[in-house]
């Protein structure tokens, strides 16, 4: 056909179509027709399109709070992004020493679950510029562009029950667990009714802890079992928490044990200073503000306020404050702002209704004098596991000497083993003799220094026992 004739016919057809559309619009409202067309076209699309899509926005609500689901998905997809995505974004990760890779905008990765295939895509919506006033005392406003990033999950509609149930639960659980493993540990302390924190970088582990291997394994197994027991606590109707009482003489490693527990489980630490808490209400507020997957520590619980009912201060002489004015100033300062935390308030803190407001949490007390604590404070159900940290034995010594001097055997070990069996010396005191004091260290000199210290401690203990025996005979 001649092109000219073809274009002429096409023009006639278009002209006729435009005339008919004009007549159609005159008798049928445009907005009504458009709505009907969109309605039925969407139905037709949904009928033939076999996939379901779920969008997880980064921010939800009017206050632009970051979605926990979005954060969990971001963590879950981090490994898949680095191995599948062709376009990646890089950022500084933990300790500012490594790069963390994630999907770039509009990138997509695949995943599998129980043999089912699905896809995750990353996108971003940029809203219209909005004006905000950042300072209430001025009328100054700034215009910013708000963007909301999102992850979009696509899967076949026949797998809806599996994906929206078990799969998403799996993603959220794994994503939260990865966050705990990757984030920096934090050490919190309370200043009145609020917490402040620093990065927790204590290097202690159970491998370097001076303790018998069997006891270490028992404690580690107990901690790991607790961290995996969410279903057990839910099934039995108990709050997901556990109490540990660490007791023993000074220098036996109670604080080091707590650091090793935090590093093993990946928990944050909350070092609670009871003397800085005004009353039971403030104590409850501090409890509510702690996070799950944390360890709440009260060190030297026997010295924290008057919580035992057994430890009473000796009456002071009338002129004691007059002899030392500083004593009176200290007394006046304590009396000016006394803490009103009671034993009842502390017990409710440990296992009352408010103690269940967070999950997966350890509560740890330490003391040098377990016999002076109120029995209600340390009974089973509150302090579920009692761990005695005693003087240094030979097995603990072998851990210390390997840590400090890098050796596992020596001809002087036999002498040291015999002396440790007859002497009470804390692991901290033993370690003091093993710390290298120069680059050209002499291992034998360190061991001989320890032997001399043990012999002196043994002689001092023998002399003290002899004097005690003589005084007992004299009293008779």
C-alpha cells in the first residue's frame, strides 16, 4: 500500500477516535470512568500476577522512629548482599576497623527457605520538601528532603502461609541475633535516675579465667543454656532472667568473671550503684530503662545500704567526730541525701512484676561476706546459682602462668603446687609475681619470686595459728 494512503487512513482513524472520545466524555464523567478502568485493570492484574509483595519501611509513625523489623532485615541481608548484589554501599563497621557492605538503591538479592525461592529488593522514596522549626524559641525554619528507605519482599502467592509465618520469624530472629554479635558491648553506670555508658572493651574470657576447667565448663554451659531457653521460660510462665551470686575473698576474680560472662553471651553491662539511687521508685525506673540481653551488676552487695538486717555499725565514741572533723563532714553529707532504697524494693527489683519488663537478662551480685547477707536476698529463685571464687589452686595457677609467661610446665611447678595447697593466696596476688617487668624476662626468676611469696605467706599463717592456739589455751 502506498505510504501516503496508509498515513491518510491512519489520520482518519485517529480523528474518528478523538471525536468518539469527546462524545463519550460529554455523557460519562471522566473521573467515574477513570476510576472504573483503574479498578478493573487492577483486578485483572492481580488475577494474572502470581506474586505477593511486602514492604518494610525504615521509619514508621509520626515521630520517625526507626523500625526494628527494618533493622533486623538489614542485618539478615548483609551477608547475602555482599555475595550476590552487583552494586554495594560500604560503611565503617564495628570498632572503626572494618567495612560493612549493604545493597545499593534498587538492588535485589535472592533467598531460599525450605526449598522456596523469594527475593528482597532495596528502594528509597523521597518525599516533597518540608519545613521544620528546630528551635522552639525562634521562628527560623529549615527545609529538608525526607527520604524513607525500604526493603520489599516478593514471593509466590501459593507460599503465603510459609513466608508470612515461619520465614519472617526466622529473618527477624536471625537479624536480631546478628546485631547482638556485631555491635559493641556497652558498660552503663547510673547517675541518679539515668544511665550513661562507655564502650565495654574488657578482654576477659573464660579461656583466660583462673579457675579449674571443670568449673568453668559448668558455668559456661549454664550461661549458654539460659541464653537459648526462651521457649522454656515462656512455657513455664517465668520471666526470662537468672540470678548469679559471686562470693569469695577479695582478689579472687569476681569482676573478671562478670566481664567474661558479658563477652561470652555478647550482653551489655549495667553497673548499678545503689548508693546513688534515691528511692525504690527511682530504682524501678532504672530497671525499666535497661535493655534485654544485658547483665545488671551490684558489686559488694553487703556494703550497699542497710539491706542485710544483720550488719550493724559499731557505736562510735562520743568524741570521735570531734577528734576528726572530716568524719563529721562525711556523716553530714550522707545524712543530707540518704538513699531510701529498701530490702523490699530491691527484692521487687530482682523478681517482682516489674522485673519481667525485659527479656533475657542476668542479675549478678558480688560479695566478700556471703554469710552477712539476708537469706531472702540470695535464696534460690532470686540468686539461682551461687558461685564461690576462692584462693588460687594449682589448676588456676596453670592458667595464669600460661597467660602471663606462655609456659605449661616447669621444674618448679611441683614446689609451687605443694605451697598453694598449704597457703591462701588470691589469683590476683599470684598474678602479680608473673607479670613480665622487662622485655628480657626470666621465667625462672618469676617463679622463684612467687615461691618466696608463698613461703612468706605460709610462715605468716603458721605464726598466726600458733598465736591463736596459745590465746585459746590461756583463756581456758
